């Protein structure tokens, strides 16, 4: 079987989608399944089964590029002649995937990684949100299967009128993110006292991550706590008990920082899976997070505490409550939860079975994506 992934959500500083694609292709190749990747780049190029097409770099887009014409992307997919195509964004490449699927007569899967109407609605209001809902429904109804990374997202798509929605969680590299990555020298390198309760957050400084809530929480917690804030675009004006690493950090560095901290602090309210929360729990950390989005599903009772969203007082109280109990036991429970649910190998093997089922079916969508 030959599977082709296409998405614009692939950049040096990108997060969950790129991690998912890298893990998926690694597991599929180990299972002797060919996996091709078509993504934007500065110029057209091919290296093995990774193909880049030139695309416009987005200003202030943290390295993302936006394709403007779908024909070159469609042609590339047709030339690859896969047995199944998966589109990882709702923009030009999604329509190119549908075009290619129509020409090849193969199933096309749409992975709904981010909640576009809610993200844009937060910025531009309800009118924009409603228009984007109509766009999302029109697009995703055309796919032979729609994947959503959590139950809440799948239910939302179904309520809007999208059929064939399947919950497909992401996963965690259980060897990379492991308590054994603990580094006793990390605090010294960053000038953080051994007596501090060390919190950490890793991610992009985007609006939906609510970094301002994290900073306000740290002001309330005071000097007994310290926050290590890692990721591109993070603010420099921060309280004294916050250390900023303002750059894109590699997986090894992130894994070490997580395993060397005490708990993850996460104020995001628009998470569709919450990959950093799963990576933290795999590293033996409990999670203090907002009771919103996928964190509600994916942070178990006993593996952390969820609190009222966008409320620094509530988040500070949750921190205090967590540290007043056996935080090491919470971390062990969190690790066991991720081992049972979210190892990449088991996640991708289940997805591969779904691909095989689709390829065996006589799907009406695969015959015509433009009914």
C-alpha cells in the first residue's frame, strides 16, 4: 500500500501535525508500507519520499508557507499514484488532494487537525465563525473519511453535518519522552534553585495558548514556584519567577526539560489533542491545565488538575493543590495512562487498519469527490 500525505502545516517551528506525520511515516515504513509526503518549501525538490513545492512564506507565520495554486499539488499527487491520500489542512492542498483522488479513483481522507471556525471566530467574531463553519462542512463532506483528534472535535463536526467522522488521536514517542530523561544539571544551567517547584510549558506563543494567563498565575504563586517557558515568540517581559527560552527547541531538548521539571502548566483553551500535555505525562509529569478543549478528555483524574479557563486565581489554586499531595504518584499515574492510550506504534497501526478498510471498499466519494 502507498499512502501520500499532503499539508501546509509543516514548518521548522510547527508542532503537532509535523510530529504526527514524522511518527506515522516511521511506523508505516517499519511495516513495509510506502509513505510519501508533499509539503511547501522555498523551492521544488524531492528527497526520497518527501517532496516540496514552492509556496509563499507567510509574514509572521513562524515559517509556514501558503500554496496559492492547487494544480501543481494535484499533479504531484497524481504522479506519485498513491493508493490513498490524506489531507492535513483545510486550504489549497485539501482541494488538490480531492482533485487528485478524483483523477486517480482513490480514497481521500481529511484530517481536521485544528478548529478553524473557533480559532478565527475568537479573533474576528461570530459572523466569520459561521461562514467558516459553512466552508468546513462543504469541504469535509467531500472526503471519504474525516479524522478528528478528539471526541469533542468529532462531535462538533457531526453536529455541523459532516459524515464519516472518526476519532483519531495523536500519539507520543514513549522512549523519547520518558522520566529517565531527567537531567540534574538543568536547573543549574538556567539558574533555577533546587528548592523551587518547577513548572514548564513548551509551545508557540499563539493567542490560543494564553501565555498571559500563565504569567499572571506565576505572579500569584510567588517565589516558591518557577516557570520554564520554552518556544518561539515567547515574551521577554516576564515575572522574576519565569525563565524564557525563546526559540524552537528540538525534541531531545524538550524531552529533557520535561523530565527535569515537576509539572506542566497549560492555559490553552483551543487544544484539539494537547500533544505537549501527553508528552509531559509520558515524561512523568502531572498536568495543571484549563478545563477546556481536548485536555478534558486526555488529562485523566489522578494525572493532574484542570481548572476554570483563563483564571489565574483558579490556576494558582490548582498548582497549590497538586503540590500539597503526592506529586510523584500523580506523575507515575500520568505515565501509565499515556502508555496505555497513546503510544505511536499502536495509534498508527490502528490508523493503518482504517486505511486498508477504506482501500478495500467501493466508496462513492472515491469515484466522485464533487457530487
